[in-house]
C-alpha cells in the first residue's frame, strides 16, 4: 500500500505552461494520500500548487536544499543547505566573466535575483509568474544576510551548455551539486541538496517503509528521488534513460499523468491505500 506520494513539478505535475490542471488537482485530492512536492523550484514558486492541493505537510524545494512547511510569513524551516559564500562568489563572478551570454540568476530563501532581464529570465518568469529583483552581483554579495540556495543558468545553445558544464566542473569547487535540468537549464546547489535527502526526512518522520512510498518524475535531477522510493513512476514525456529505472510509466504531464497514475496504476497494481 502506498502511504505517501512524492512528485516533481516541472515536466511532471505541471503542464507545459507551468500550470496545474484542474483535473490533476481533483484526482490527487480524491486519493487522500499524503502528497509532497519535491522540486528544484524556490518555495515562492511552489505556493500556488501547495494552495491548490491544500498541502500542509513538509515540502521540498531547491532539489532538496530546503525542507519547509507553510507559506509566506508562516513558513517554517525544517532543514536547509545553501551554498557556501566563497563558492557563491566564485561561481557568480567567474560565470559572468567567462559566459556573458548565459542567463544567470540566483535565489535566497525568499527572493529571486538577476543582473539583467534577458531571454532566459523571460522564459523562467513566464513559467513561474515571478519577477526577479534586479541587483548587481557585487551588491548581492556585499549583503551577508543572503544565503544562496540556487544559481540558475539558462542557455539556448547546446554547445555553450556543454562548455559551461565543463567550466564549472574544472573550477573544482567542493561541496556543490551541478545538474542540467532539461535542455536549457543548468542549476547549482549545495552538495547536500538532493531530493532523496528530503524524502528520507519525510519517511523517517512518518515511519514509512520504502514499499509504502511512490514518486513521480521526468528528469535527471529526479533520479535520486525515484531510486529512493519503492514505486518509481516516470512520465511518458521523460527521456528514455529515465524510463529505464521506472517501475511504472504513466501518461505525460500534459495528460494529467500524476492524477492518471494515482487512479489507474495504483488500482491496477493494488497500490492504493
């Protein structure tokens, strides 16, 4: 029996416009199974889904860098792992210098920042309905209250993306996690920011065994989450290499694949509560 569901957001729970279909909401809520969002997104970018699904339990942001409950002023931090200041400084300044055409932005606990509005920022803003604060890297780094949870890099040039990934690797910065998310996104977080870390917390808190958990995902950064649970369910729109680790394949994100998986796969294989 599945007693807890974990789900990625972009490419999984959300449609191509970054929205949550009403049918998906209805099916998820009908199941009455505890549901946790596990996302690379910041908390502020998760709140609309938390509200729609009426989620009260722990949620996982920044690829596992933050475990929290509540929203806005009522947010309670359970666990957090943010980038070291020196690592943040090196990454922001070196990437800006070596890759001036790459869209670069960064997040602390409550805000999204960038030096300029470019095509990458416009893409992300359209997906999340968020507007970043414009700030120079120098001014951002001069404020010691900023704890950077994620650096987000966007490039529409596949060769530039390859060079960027290689450059970050050759910087040799310890204690970071750098992952490509989709064709155009490259995200850097603290090395302890893993989706599996947040899932492990929830499993321990609720005394869940592996077989009592299920997860929905579509991307490479979902692999730690999918490997952590007893019932990894992969979206039909996922890359072939992600599907190889799936126990079940559900419909795509534009076909309400999460809701479909809960109502059809769970029933078919007797996973329902």
